């Protein structure tokens, strides 16, 4: 049993490291969100490190009584190499 848990944890870590998308329960709603053009903002440098660029892209969709939001944050260095990437997905029911 412990071996199965270790394998499962390893697979989850590999999926995260490779930014695999874990299928959501309602893939049709997710396909609708994927078709939305993102709104992106870019911040070049911060007071602590002027060589980093942060790009935040957000997609929002209200359909079928749900509000879906996908937010992607990517940090690149002065050479354009990605040093950090994160993604957050939320879905809320609208009454």
C-alpha cells in the first residue's frame, strides 16, 4: 500500500513539473473557456529585481450558470527564459 501511495505521489509531481492539465469534471465548459482570448498584463522589473518580467493572463467566461476563471502567471528573466510559471483555475456557480 505504501508503494502505491509513493507511485501516485511521484506521478502527481511529474504532472505538475511538466504542467500537464489534469482533466476537469466538465470538459465541455473548459473547452468554452479555452476558446476565450486572454487579457494579459506585463510588468517589467520590480524594485527588488529589475531583470525579471512578469506576465499575468486571465480568461473569464460566464456560461451555463457558472463563472470560470483561468489565471496564468509567468516570470521570465532578461533572456526570455521562463523561471516560474503558475496556473489557477476556478469555477463558481452563479445563482
